[in-house]
C-alpha cells in the first residue's frame, strides 16, 4: 500500500519539523498538512479503535 510508506516519512517529519512554529502562516500550513495526513489515514482505518 502506498500510504504505508508515509509512516516512516511521518516519523521524519516530527523529528525534523517544529509544527507549532512562531510564524502563524507556517504554523497554519503545517497544521493543515497534519489534518490532511489524518484524513488520509482515517480513510484507510479507524485508528481511534486501536
């Protein structure tokens, strides 16, 4: 599954990127990206049930 390859990239993202940046525009873009990741993962499985 192509989406499974995102898991390693997500780990790298959190290790290298400060999501809650001081710059409001950067923070909003990063939070929007996380919301999109959540949407994609939720379309595959209900992670809340794990």
